[in-house]
C-alpha cells in the first residue's frame, strides 16, 4: 500500500515506524528538514520538504497514486485542507485526519463528502480521555481496551504479592473460577513474553493480560493483586482539552473531581464550563497546594498538561504525599521506562492514537487495533469472511487454524453471543464472526492479515 504521512511530529514518526516494516511504501511530508532527514536515515521511507496542504508539494511527494493520506500535522486546518486537496485534485481513496479542536469536532457535518471529504477523523484528546476513564472505572488495571463494541474487554494487570494467582498455575484459576469465562492471552516478565499454557505460573511483577466479559473484569483483577476499592476522589493536573473533557466525563459519572490549572484565564473558563468540578488556580507541582487540598485523600491523581516534565514531577510529588494512585501523560517514549518505578501508570497519547490509525490501515476487515507494550505487541479484532473454500479460517475449528507464532485467539463474538476461548475450546469459526487475537510479537501482523484474506473465488 502506498501511504502518504503528512507531519513528521511524534504521531507521524510513530505511525511511520509502525508501518515501514510491513511492506508499505511510505512517504512523509513536513516543513522540518532535520526531522525528515532523521526519519530517512532511520527508516526506509521517502521524504518531501514543504507545506503539506500545498498541491505542488503533494505532487512532488507522489499524491497521484497514493492509496491513503494520513494528515497528522500539528495544525487542524492544514490537516483538513490537505485532505480536501487530496480528494478534489487527486481522488485519493482514503483520507485520515487528526482533528484536535472540539470547535470542529462538535459539527460532524463539516466532514461529509459534500463539505470536507475526510473518511476518518482521529481526535487524540477524545481517545486519551476515554482510555483514562476506563482505567479509573477499573481500579488496579494498567490497560483496559474494548472490543466488539464493549462486549469483550482486554485488561492488563501488574501482578502484586497477595493476589490469589501469584505463585500458582493458570489452570488453578480456571478451576476455581468455573463461572468466569476468561482467557489469559499473555504474560510479560522482565519485558519479555512468557509461553502461555495451563502450566504457566504467574510471578510477582508479571504483567498479565486477560480477555473476558466486562462483568468479570473485577474478579479477574483480584486474582493478580489485592482488589482496590472503587475510586471516588479524583484530582486532575492541567485544564487543557484532555483535562476539561475528562473532568466533564467524571463529574457526569458522579466522581468528586478537582482540577488544577495554572493559567488564570483558563481556570476561569473551566469554572464556568464545569458544573460540579472544583477548579483550583495554581501549580500542581506546588507541595503546599497539594497538602492544602488533602492530596492524601485523593484516590487518583492524573497529570495531563502539555509538559512531560511537569506531569512527571507533579505525579511523583502527589505519590510521595499520599495519593493512592497516580497517572501521568507522557509524550516522549524515552521517558516512559525511566518513570515506571516512580508513578503507577505512564500514558502515551501517541500509542493510543496509533491504535486508532492502524484500525483503518491494516489489510482485511479489521475492526479494532490496539498497540501495546510500547508498540511491540498488538491486540486486534478482525471479521472472518468467506467460506471453507475461500477462507483459511471460516468453516474450521480454532484448533485447525494455522496461527502465526506468538498469536492467540482469545474470543469470538457472534451476533450478541460472546465466546471466550479457554485453552482446549474448539469452536467452529463461522462467517461474520469477530475474532479477537493477541500478538506478543507484532512482526507477525502481515501473516495474520494474509490468514484472514478471502480467496478470489469468493467474489
């Protein structure tokens, strides 16, 4: 596939890294010559210097035969115009744009084929807000991801001493929880995947990934760590787009919310917009402010400013002063590993955004993609099509499907029925089944895509 990425910022670079090794022809357009030079040296990609919305620049980059444009510059306006130009002048088949401002997103008619012909809108702020909200809704989880419209969830949990499963085989969990349909699809130990079978033993500090029905998630978390009480009191550092969205969603869900914003004008606007949230003007890294606001009684402290260093420092301070759990938004991937021992959760907006982008880039009828473990692993939901003659999966039992290495089928969703694939389950895969898989090594993604491709005779 010939893909043109407009913007060599963090998201553009991350998308290019994710796709360049998957037999795609990638071209990156940006005005920053040094950023493009670094990408060209690091990846097998073409680059073009220039304004991404200018037709002449797009022509030099090869827009005429591009299959897809991914506009992820830092400007909503440039992203929108670039997609408009790509469609109007070159009829580019697929156009994806990152749109950050709610002033645009609140008016979906702007993005119809009669107005701005954008096929897919990606809003990082909205995606990050929903991701954080799911983490707050599931105390103790390090990842909570939805599949099949929320009928199935993938949950990551860091194993802590005291969990019922620690030091025991996975088979014991399946035996003593007969009413809970769940599948352990991955265990990571010292950042490396552990082979999964019924004899696998879970150890302290392992990261364990379950696929299960949402109603069983809380019980599964208790297997790996002592169950946290539901969160109630939340403090948010930063009143930007994410902080504002998150506060609104939390107060609607009846959490007690405080938000700290250092910009007086922004704090005043937040106080007008938010109904039940207490807005504090100040610096979230001010120890006196946190003490005055009883940080030791806060269940979750979430730093979501635009400054990585400020997020990290305020989170570390909140943790030291007694906040029960702290989360920090971190854009620089290199910082994540450095702070994991100091804060509870480092949230990468770029990894969350990339998952949404990959959903529309992967070959085959893929419904959802989630990038995990800093991009090393993936969880995907794909729809099976065809019949036994034209498909390598339809009409075959799970045991008969020749899965690539590192790949586990965790669940099937058939209409409203959810089938969790415990080890040994051997269900027949039918047309239109949603197949949910976990890959501990994303290098096998092309093999999975090929597995689900339908033969030509199907048409």
